[in-house]
C-alpha cells in the first residue's frame, strides 16, 4: 500500500518524496529482494517506507496508541467496499505492506476470514515486529505474488482489495485486462473489488479504462490526493441502496470510520465521453502469452539494479 504526497498532523515530516532531513528515529532498515525498506518512529506513529530510484515512499503508518486508527485517508476509503458487497463472508487483500487496512477489518469483522497476499517476506516480518500485526484465527498472510496466488486459487471472495505498489507505480502485471479478469473470476456473486490507483501517473487513464473493460460499474472516492476505485459487475448500485447497506453494516460491525459518511464522497465518471478520462488512453493488456507471463512475473517483481 502506497501513501502518495501525504502530510498530516504529527506526521507532517512523513512525506512521500526525497530523502528529506527530519526528526524521525530510524528503527530498522532492511534490503530485500524486492525493496529497500526503512521503518521510522515519530511517537505515537511508526511508518514503513520503501526506497525506489533515490526516493522514499511512505508505505504504511501505524498509530501505536490506537490499534483501530487508520491515519491515512485512502486506507479508510478502501473499506467503503464493504457497503457494495452482497455478502461479507470472505475478504482478500493483495498488497499487505504494514498490514493496517487488513488488521482494521479484522478487528471489526473478527469472524470474517481475511487473507492478505504480500510478495515480500521481509515486509511481513517487519509488519509483525513494528505494526501490531499478530497471528490470529481468520487472519492469514500469504507470501506470494498476488496474481500468481489468484491463478493458483479456487477460492472466491466477497471483497477483493488491491493496494500493491512498487515505488510510485502499481506493478504492470497487476494492471492489465487479463489480471482483472482473473480478479473477476475469483469474486463471489455480488462481490466487489477496490483498488488504490495513483491519479498523477500517466497510466491513470489507461488503468481506469482497463478496469472498466472488465467491470462495467466504477465508483470513485478521492482521498487526500489518492483515488480509490470501487468496481463491480452487473447493474449500478443506486445511492439509496448503498445508503441502506452502509447503515446496516455500520450498525452491525461498529466500524470506526462510517460507511455512510464515506458514501457522501462517492463519484461516478462518464468514462465513454472522453471528457474526464482520455479517449485515446489504451486498455492495458499482457504483451505475451499467459505461460510466458507466469514465467516472467517473478523477474519483473525484483528490484532494478
């Protein structure tokens, strides 16, 4: 999960930019096969950052004084997906990072099985060491590439969250039409997918068109510089229906961040008109056969030298 251009409260120095001087305390740095990882402390917050091309990108923030806090706006809006799903019997997250979004959902939905898939085992180790993540029933973290995990799985999920980043970008193999078709095949009836898509990259318009090529319904939530896209199949969920689901699930789960409040920020975009999303943006597809894709994913995941 990547936090882009965030400045807030006591974390004003945690900026997704260059190696700026600040008063944070470096708790640990690790170099893995996939990331250069730095864990900083500025009480009561702990942040996980990734180094990429001489820049630092803050990836996760944990309030050590409040286990149910989601300090970063966009992570709250990822949970808006709960009001869209027909049922909430199982949740999959691709891109665990510090694990705070998945753990928030686990705290409020303790009897709903949550599986989070994270490519980098070192990230998982640091999440358990510094970010309050524990081994508990119905909470599973799998060390695997998200696309490969789905291709190898026969399970279906009511909610799928996608928040996997490499530096400032989503790995390309997690942005193609073929990938979203795999995601769709693993949704239960009435299921929904939510993805954090960075709006300032040149791929944003193509990413939106690609998601829309598989899922006819798209809602957008702007969250402090990020865009959370909620996508699903079938007929549009009308505002009054979402409001009813939001009310019922807010009451049932006792959520810290109200779904009803988030619904007020819902936006729908006329993609076909070309007025908001570039009409010339291309739908992203795999450039090679599926077998070749499987062979190359691990190589593409690794850090650039």
